[in-house]
C-alpha cells in the first residue's frame, strides 16, 4: 500500500486569508503590514501514516517565504553577509543536545515507568531549569521530544533559560484542523520561534508488565541479576515489554530518518527524551557494542552535547564539571555564536 503522506509542520498564510479575514492588524507588536503579501512557512516535513516524518522539501528545514524564497534565518546563527542557503552549505557543523528528562514522580517513588505518562517532580523541574542554564549559549533551531509529558516539560523548562530567548512552539499535527488552528501569521514572530516536534518513537522503552512496579520490590522478588538484565541488557526484554534492541529499532530509525536529516542541513537540534531511548541513540552515536551499552547510565536532567561534522558525531562532553567552560569543549563556531549572544545582550 502506498504510504499516504500528510503534510505537517506547516505554518501557512495564504494571501487571500489576510485579505478576507477579519483578524488582523496587530499580533502583539507585529503589524500585519509586514506580512500583507502573504507567505508560507514550510518546515519541510511531512508525516506518514505510520507516524514517521519525512522531508517534503529535500533535507531542508528552512522556513521559506513563498513570495521571495528567502529563508527566515536566525541573524545570530548566520553571518550577516551570507545568505542562509550559502551558510547552510558552508556550515558542515551542527550541535546536537540530548537531555534525559528531569526526575518524574515515579522516578521519585522508584517505580518502573516506561510509557506511562508521569509528570516531573519539583526536583525534576529544577533539574530541567539547571539543564537549560548549561545549554543557554548553545544554538537550538529545532527541538524533538518524546510524546510523554516529562520530556516535553523538560524541553520547555530548559528553553526558559536560553539566552537567545526564542519561544519553543509545539507543532500540532494530529489533524488538519489542529494544524490550521495553530498557524502563525507573522514572519517576525516566526523568526523568534523554535518548532518542537513530538514523536512517540522517542518514548521510553515500553517496560511491559513491570510498569508501575517498585524496582526494589521487583529485584527482591525476581532476583537482582534478572532485574538488572531486564533493565540494562541489549536484547532481553522485560515480560511483554521492549528490550533495548526493540526500543532502538524505532528510536534510532527515527533519529536517522528525521533528526540526522536536520543536522545534515546545518540545523542545531535538541532532543529531550528518556533513559533508554537515549541510551539506544547514544549507542548509535558512540558506536557502542551491545556489551558496552550495558554500563551506560544516564542521570535525569543532564544535557550532553555532540557535534555533527562531515557526517560524524563527536561527543563534546556533558556537564559533569562545575562550570560551563569545564563542561563543554566549544567548537570555534559555537564560540562565535556565544560571542554574538554576548554582544547582543550587553
Ligand atoms: O521507565 C523507567 O522506569 C525509567 O525511566 C528508566 O528506568 P530504568 O533505569 O530502569 O531503565
């Protein structure tokens, strides 16, 4: 069966809409004059029936004005005398930030959570804000989160700390109407937004019949070794749940199809997800073996930075150190971005 493709993540302003609609004149401080020609913001993505996203405009995530074909670029990211397309071609480097969500109410209670949709604790909120401070100087053009609230909360709270002060906006693609009703009608406002794509493929591994059970009690009942095998082995699933391998089949496939595509086009990406969906992605990025991944543990609310350059990922650290400088080895490009933020904000 042909894979039906639904256009998604498009913010469109048909020119007739403005002329005909009674809504207008002012959106906050933004005058409709600036958009009176009508334009289309196309984030270049489509969603297929199986829930995957594919690019409808090649690899580009450029937000384009259909009348002029000029991309809406972040003036801080791009050198002023270089057009966005040229910049993206020259830019062979993009930042990738991974964050495991902050502590959830079930992490606090030591319960297996998996795909159960549990929010953050107060400590989790604080961890997310702290994570945001650590990445506040690193560019972010697009955010991916799982569909679970703990990852979404973490991404949103982290972005409250970002010095660029762009607004993360969740893309609603669940129906044609949801897309239509969440359009944005100002190019200026669009420039100050970061699209947030939620994807179930980034959800925590499905923990099967362990979901809701206490981890300590489960270890007492089935034995520490068995439970460790369920939690950390690569290919042994918990009862009726997903092994890490099964989780990787969807999470890494999504990463390769969708997220790597953004990185290749020069977009800086943040992913807020989960202990095991991120372990599977890190296994891919760091080329870990199924033995090595057993000892990979991720703490809640800790951001990790990778640089994607010439088709390769290199880990630039995670904030184990007390200061940002001691944490991330900035590339020249990231240092320039930071310097521009300093100039803009002082
Ligand atoms: O789903 C859970 O319980 C946690 O988010 C991850 O649990 P784990 O450390 O047991 O894999």
